């Protein structure tokens, strides 16, 4: 996001930043986005997630320097806290102006920032296999990356307002099931013939093939504020692609489950209850009183073997992709439990403060957030404390567990 240096409101400065970057030796490019108060930072082809992270850090520093020379600053998050999206200027690009004319307010609301990770694919067929295998796990990635609770001056109650806003675009969220690369290609070309799109980049799915780059483009995460987290998500998604490609062919992801999981992820973030992709009949992953799991990237950050798909849909031109062979392994560690409980005895702000005092210093309790409705969000290390111990501490202070209201 491009901000006014004094007010920190969104400011339409993308043209100045792009002009500043022209002709400079950068590890990527600064590009216009839909809104003039947004700038896209895109690295070149990188041999590892570590290299991509270093390139992104350098691009952020360059963008900050360009902004400072123009009385601006740059910031990274999924949304801006208080500027009105519909009040923002559209970037001076005929394509964007035409799109806004077509999509109307759905386009004007897109003052959102995401992280797009491209992973090199060996062939068109490999790309489609990876798409189906990765898709089912993207709500987990969204939940972990959620970084946009504010929008237009309001705390929305969503942990990822960005994901909700993106869903207002045509051809958003999960793509349809395609039996082959050729089916995807025909689907895109049909929309081009009908005049509904001018190419495959006009499909704003959470994941899509990108034949011009020879990659699978994963678009689900919110934009992290920390560049280190950006690198971690790049490594995690690379590892996820490697796991799918090197394993047995996945079944098509259940789109109904995906829609539910995506909503839960944008609403609750890391505390979301998600239908497990590998065991949909068994119930929920992350159910209260069950272990919460966090993905930990432990990756050797080298790429998958990559070359571009040999063919692409209308208006695409294949070009060289990534080379080399490597693995990135991820491990899943159970680290916390989380639950929202209902307690009796909360009648005013003083009661909320008294409850917080009762739990202050409780060994193993990582977080306790209470409201005036008597709802208490708890997160604790189950190796150091337990639900029963926490309830006992609350009971001593006069708070008892009650039925949900």
C-alpha cells in the first residue's frame, strides 16, 4: 500500500514509484495494480524460497526509498485500516479503467493486498495435478496468513476481510474441476470468445495455472506485514506442491467443503474449524477441545523441476521456467489448544478486568480475551496447563462456565 507520510491514508502515488524504478537494476519490478494507491512488487525467477525472500526484502527497500522521495511511505498488510476503498483513484491503465466500467463497485472495493506465489511446474499435466492437491489445503494457508481485520475504518469481525472482498469478483475463490489441462484451456478460450475475459489472468481464482511463466500461481494468502513471513509462506507453498506432485494423484477437492473452509478461515483465522481434506467424513479439524495445528516450514528451499507448459490458452506465450530439482519438507506440530467458552458473572467492563486479573500469570495460558457477553477466547499450551485448570482459576474468582448464549 502507498500511504501519505503524514496522515498514513492511502495515497495515489503508484505512477511516481514505477517511474522511479525504471532503468534501475532491481531483483524484480514495481508494477501498477488496479488502484493508484497500490504497488505490486514482483521478483524475478528465483532458485529457492530463500532467494525469493531476499529479493522481496530488496524490492520493499527500493519501494520505500522511492516513496520517501515523493513524500510517501509504503506498508504491507491485507487491507488499509481506515481509508475508504471506493474513494481510491484507479491506476492510469486502460485495462483497469475498462474493468472498473464492467465490474463496477465490485472492482472499486478491491483495496486489498495479497501474496501470490508462483511454483515452477514440469508440465501442463503436473500443473493440474498440483492444483487439485493444493487447493483443498488453501483455507489452512489463508487462516494462517489472515492479516486484514480492518476495512474502511471498521473492525469487521473477519480476520481476513481481504478474502471476503475478493469473493465479490467474477470468477473468484475455487476454480471448477478440470479433468485435464486441455479442459482448462478450452474453458478459458470460451470466455475469451464470449468477450467476458481477455485472457487467463482475468480469472481471479485462489489458484490458477500460469502458462506464460510455466508455474502454478497460488493466490490465497493475505499479504504478510513481515517479509520473513512472506518467505515462510513461499517455502510452505513450495513444500505443499512438492508433496502433492511426488505423491499419489489426488482426488478432486470437494468444492462445497472448500467454500465452507474458506469462509471459516476468513472469519476466524487460525481458530477456524475446518473440514479435513483427507478425512471429510470424520468431522472437523480444529474443533474446540481438540488440538490446534500449525504448519511449520522446515524447508530446504530449492525449486521443483520446472519447465513451462508447452501450450497455453488464448493470448498466452510460454517462456522459460525454473530448472533444477529439490525438496521442501514441512512438518505439522501440535502446539496449542484453543476454545471459546461462555462464563457467567460478567456484567460490566470491571468484570472483564477482574477475569483478566484472575488469569494473569497462569502458566501455559497464551491468550484470554473476554467480552461483555461472557464469551472468553482461550489459547493454551496443553503440555503446561489444561482446560480444567483454567476453569478452576476462573471459579476461584467467581466465574463459572455457562451454556452458550
